């Protein structure tokens, strides 16, 4: 058997589940036996992309026994590789027996997306949930992590009066998130990573409760406000600052699912810059788009920039998680 490397056009396919596959392919008069690993559900950078596959060209007249042994070993290796990855990264889609096979011996990291329901300019009310869940799916495979179900309700704050918004009190939210984190620890996850999609008072609660659970149960927790941590990416891609439902957040949602962005409803008057500390305060906040700086951060709906931003933000967040885990391990924690 002669090993060859080739590339095949994937056409308009935009998402793949984690899956190892193998089979026969006839191309240009030759027969190929191949295997490949499909990556997690991540929108590709281009509408048409390519996936590299390892194929073995079959000799038209190989010695029978030699060919049989080679084929047998090939399939054994393929099945072995398949066993190293769960059928899904999502905890609410995995079977309990499969979960036990992987956690904690093969997987000890979990990603918990958190958000809320509140207005976001011309994107969906659940943008704070859509963003961290899509981020988790994009980076879970790279981090060898599972994804816990998203906590969709949160401490909304000054935009709670808008249609479709929900407000969960701190008194209800704090013990609930505590029990979720304790449940993840009970299920033997060592690294509990909270990908938070909503700021305000929710951030402080998440940080406080996560720290308490880490110290109490001996697990390791990391809370990330992705838009704040990736503020330098916003400046790099857009050359200006962003905002709540502004340039950066709208772009991130656009890259995930353009149907959630309603450009036809956009009006620049829907945006207001956040006040400087000690100047003024209004409840409800007068606009569903809050700008971090005056005259900056208005959505531009640029598809190319949206895709670039999505990829770079995910890479930066994944890098932080990997580096934090590496240093935890280095310190023997």
C-alpha cells in the first residue's frame, strides 16, 4: 500500500460534527482507502474550504495476504483513534455510559457558557447565550473539553424593562450557579471554565462563587468575559472600540448566524455611549446599543471583518485557557 496525501473540496459545507470516518474512494481510475477526522462544529473561514485527508492508494494487484494484513491494521488504527474522542462535546447530548468512559480519565475540562436574555440592538435577545455557546463549540476540541448546557438566564440589570428581557435576582442566581459548579465538580471535572457572555453585576457574582467553589472543593475555576478579554482584538480588526450590541458583539453574532442580524431594522439613533462614572445614570438604559466610547462602535455589518473577528477572538480565549491550565499543572495545583 502506498500512502498519499491529497485534498478534497468540501463545497458549501459550513459545519462538521466531531467524527472519524473511513471508506473507499474511486478517483481518476484509482481506488483509495481513507480515514479522516471531522472537526467540531466551527464555521469555516471561507464558504468553500478544504479538508486534508490521509489516503492509501491500493495496489491493483497486491499479494493477497500482505494486502489483507495492511487493511486489517489500517482499520484497527482507525477504530483506535475513534475511541479517543467522544461522540459529542455537548454534555446534554452524551450518554451516561460514554460520559463515564471519558471523564475524568481522558477529559477533565468543562466549558460552561453563561448569559442572559436582554435587548441587543438588531441582533437576537439571546446574543449573550449564542456567543459563549458558539465559542465553546469552536474551541472544545482544541481544549479536549466537554460543554455544559448554557445557563440562559442571568442578572440583566438596566435593560430588564425591554421586551423579551428576563431579570434573575442575585439572591436566586448565586446559589443556583453555585450548585451548577458543585455538580460539575462532583462529576469529576478538574478545570471548570466559565465562558461568560453578560457583564454588569453578573460578572462579580460568577467570580465570587467560582472562587469559593474552587477553594471548597479543590477544583480549578476560570471566569472569562470574552469581549473584555478580547478588547485588543476589537481594536485590531475594526480600528475602534466596540460596545454592548455594538460593532464587535454584532459582528460576532453575524459570524455565527447571519439570520440573527436584522440590518434592515438598524438606526444609529438606537445607540448611546455609556456615561463616564459619576456623570449620569438612567434605568432603563435609553438605548439597546451601548457604546464604550463616544462616536465609536456603531455596527457596520461587514461580513469579512465579522469572520476575522470571530476566529481571532476564539483563538485568544482558547490560548488563555490552555496557558492557565498549563500553569496550574506546572504549580501542581
